[in-house]
C-alpha cells in the first residue's frame, strides 16, 4: 500500500495539508485534545488540569466562540480608515497639528473651541507586537477618531468642519496601553457603532499616514449601545441600530468582529470604559487604511 504523503502532527495526518495546524478543523482539534487527555492521565493528572490546558489553547480551535473581551488571539484585522480619517491621506491632517497628542479628546484644540456632548466613555487599547512574541508595543503612537452623538465627524461633516474634537493620539506606555477620555459615539445609518484607530511605530512617524502599521476599528457591544442610545441626544441611533447587525455590517460582517469587539464596564451615569487588546504584526504588509479621495465635507457619514 502506498504511503500517505500528507504531513503529520503528533502522529496524525493533517486533513488540510496546505493549512497551519491551528486551521485543521474541529474534528482534528478534538482528536488532539483526546490524545493529550490520555497523556495527562498517564502522568496521573486530573481533568481539571486538562480543562486548564484546553482553555489555554482555545485559540487553536477555530470553532471556539470568540470572547467579547479585550483578549484577541490573532492579528487585529485591517480595516478601512473610512472617508474621514483626518490623517492627511485624503485632505485634512490633524496629525501635523501641535496638541494632537492628548488623552482627553472631547474638546477641539488649536483655533477650534467646540466640545462634543454625550455619555462619557473611556477607551483603553493595549497594543501588542506579534513580531516580538506579543510583547507590549511600548512607544507606539495610536491615533483614535470617531463620530459624535449626532453621527458627524469633525473636520469633514457639515456644521463641524471647523472642529477637530473626538480625535487624538496617545503614546503607548510600558504595558503597551493607551487611554482616551471621550464620549460614546452614535450609530449612524448603515454602520455598526465603532471607533477608528491607526497604530504607528513611534510618535515621529505620525506625520506620514503611509507609515501606519495597522488600521482597524473597535466594535461597540450591543448591550451598552442600547443603554446609551436610550438617553437624551442619541434618539436617531436607536432606529439606526435596529437596522444593522454585526453580521450585516460591511466592515465587521466577515467574522462579526471576533477580535474587534471591545469589553465594556460602567453605567450611563458614570460613563463606560471600553477595552480592547490589538495585536499588530510588523512583519506583514498592512491591509487596512486606503481612505477614499476627496475629503469633502457633507452630511451623514456613508457606510464605512
């Protein structure tokens, strides 16, 4: 009988020889766990240890449900920067302005003086470097922007082209974390509620949007959206949210934001904290960004 030419893992042939071990499917993963169970019993270890091992390796099981927390298991998906990035890629450039590195992004700065109103929100992003064994990406520059409670983007949308609020940069600390004080964004027609962000290797790289090593979006959890949108000022978001889902969203729909949904805590009175861990791989070519050209102002944001 001819020998099976397929590669093996732990003595078993890979059903998908052209894919990584972690992408062999649920049946193969279950067989792997079964083999490990037998091995652990041979050493006299209990089922509790096996359970811990399975939890520790949950990222190897593509059928495992994605946690709606800040602990991503893979590289943060690259996404469009949308038509309103304000990073100079399609016109307006806030990253060239003095004062853009700030933690509180609720108010405009420089010659602008407006302040965005809404339910308080603190955004905490932890950036990890996949090329360095998921070490904290210290000193990375993270640019964040999102719409206001009316669904408008400063610098672009009609009525707020003279404002630059809800945009800002923070430099990652020793733990790779950046923290922004902001307001909860609206849900505008055609899109799931979200926050845009770009990651740059350092503060010096901010002046060139082409140097961004990751461009992605944070999806906001529905239960928190429902609570926020029930408050004064967010009435339009209620109907907009009812017409979209993570699966139908043109950005998050491919995997329902498995690695992009932020974990949230808090309440309407005191505000919410949204956290997300974003792993970036500096050894690969970024796939996000690519904002549409033009950068003209207008009414409600389009669906991206």
